[in-house]
């Protein structure tokens, strides 16, 4: 059997799919049929070469010499590679006589060498004997490995195993975050290249001059002069109440000691004519803005959920009013970065705020007031809030939706509220009761709510009683929150 074909990925023209021995045998048979060629032609030279090397019968030839493909020393058509690289060329530029490899097992092969000096093309064939008799290429010359592979020849695979080195440089990264000692201390310059003057508060004269230049023609200077003991805070309140607080005016108050801002009138959508509302909110996101602001109100204006990312870096914001702004659950999650400072939050009259926002509200650990009035939060979310608040002993005042308040007022019709021994009120004790005790407890609650079933397997009754007692426990906590007892 012949060896499988070897594919040279660097030379697509090289495809030794047919062994040299089989190819030469087919050519030899066609030559022996008596075909004649013009004297001096390439085919005539090749026919005489085959006749000399293949003298004898075909059976003796195949039986005495075993040919196989040699991947290292391939036969090359049209190039005498060995002589060309060793410089074995005569004065006419033609190859000299080339010795053939000896074939020990073939008595009929008596030709040791042949010459193709009469014919311009160079021919070379490498015949390999299984006993190791093969023609070797001269590797002493340095130009052999450097020369490119001839056409149809197998290229030499070269693997570069040299390693490489990586250079790692460590650089210090400075972050501008809320709570940084550098930001909280205006006397120290920041490392990011900001000038020390950036931390200095703007004076009343500077802010007034800029505001008058931005709002000409409305007798603003005369109207502000009527305010007794005018301060920056009073000027900001006057501009905000009259709807003059656009993004240019608000930008003038960035480096002031303003502590309270209400942007309801400035952001109010007057028949769709307010087209700069988003730009107003974006001013809060500029670096080192409103470092003393503690109260902020957007109530009654349109606010997109993602706009709240611009108030993340207000370091002292403790009160936030988002009533009737059209926000949803995403906005509540975007308020989590304010959990260290935010104490009072109102998201009332936003139906898109549902019980899904309960986990985010619980992350605002410093809240002492929360209004979810007229929102989509139901008793499921309210129980989640109440359970965590009770376990962590928080003190918080909550305004809940009217539907939840009506449910709390009607607890007597849901289950037995005032549980007395021998009945149990702890959900964890249900699994220790027998069937008779379980039915007795369920029957007591069924007297208040006929929809409660007292039948079923013991496991079903345990699960049913546990659900009733757990809901009762959390509902009572919600009721205590309404009374301010939690």
C-alpha cells in the first residue's frame, strides 16, 4: 500500500497524490509499446532514460526494486536541484553527469549514471530503496536553506520558537467620587489638574452679574432689589418660583452654597413648549456642582428614569421630591447611589412604581420618611418592606397607597387577628401540630374568612396555616407603621 499524500501548506502546487514508482511504471509501459519521438526532444531523452533504468521484464523490475515516496527528497520535474545548488554546471550552463543511486536488489539495472547534457531541460528523479539507498542533498552549503523552494517542490517548514517578553507598567488611577477627602476639603487642590479656585464659592455679586446678563429685559435687577436682605438662596428661590431656572441660569449657581432648589415651575411642560428640561437636570451631573445642596424637588414635572443618574454625585442631598414625575421602577434603582445621604424620599403619584422596586427602596438604609402614595406598590411589596424594616429595627414613617390602607383596615375579615392560646400565632410552630390541632387552628381563622379550607392532608394543612400566620404577622407590622409604631 502507498503512503497517504502529504500536503504542503506553503506550496499549494505540490500534490504528490501519485507515487513516483507507479508513475514511472505507467510511463515505461507506454514507451515500451514502440512510440517514437523526435531525436533531441525532451520526450526522446526521457524515453531513453526509462529504457536504460528499466531494462529487463516488468515483473523482475517490480520484484527486485521497491520504490516508495520520499517526502524529504522529492522528485522534481524540470529542475536539477542538486547540481544547481552545488554549482555543478559546465561551461555551456548544462548539468554534468549525475550518478544514479545504486539498486542492490535489481540485477537487470546495470546503468550507474546518465546524462541529459544534450537537452536543455534538467531532469532529476530520486529513487529510494527500502534498505536505505537514497540520494542525499548536500547540506554543507548555507545557501541551500536560504534559497526559495522551486516550483512544484515541497517547501521547508520553519518554526520560530523564539520567545517574547511583555513589559507591564503600573499607573496610578485617580477617581473623582462622592465622599473623597479631597473633594470634601476645598482647601486642598485636587490631583486631577483642577485649579484651586474651582473649589471657591462664588460671591453674590458674581452670580447676580451673570444672571442679569442672561435674563435682560424683564426688570430683574429692580425686582430682586425688592427682596429684603438678598442672598444667593433667596435669589435662587425667586428665579425657580418664576420659572426662570433654565440650564444657563442653573449653571450660574453650581459653585454656590445653595441648599434648596425647587425646579417645578422651571421644568413644567407648558403645552409641550419646555424643550430644555433634560438640559436643566444634566447640570447637576457636572463635576463639583452643588456641593451644599440638601433638598431638591422635581415634583409635577416630567422626568425620565435615566435622568436621575445626574444627581448621583450630590454629596449632601438628603431630601428628594419626585412626586408625579412619571418615573418607574428603574428610577428607584438609580437612586441607590444616594443611600448614604438620602433621608426623605417621595415618589407619590407614580403608578409605574410597583412592588418590584421594594428591594431598591430597602437599600436606602438611612430613610426616615418614604411616600409611596398612589403608586403601583401593593400588599406584596409592602409586606417585603415591613418585614425587613422590622427585622433590622429601622424607624421609618411610610405613606402607603389607599388600596393597601383599605386592606389593613379590613384585616378582621381576612383571618383571626387576636389569636389566643391554645391557638398558635407563630408560623414556625405549625409543623409540630397534629392533624386535630391543625384543623382547630384553621377552623378559628375560617370563622372570619369562610374561603379558608379546613380539610386536606396534614402537609397541606401545615402549609395553609403557615401562609395565614406569616401574612398576619407582616400585615400587623404594616399596621404598626401606619400608626408610627415601627
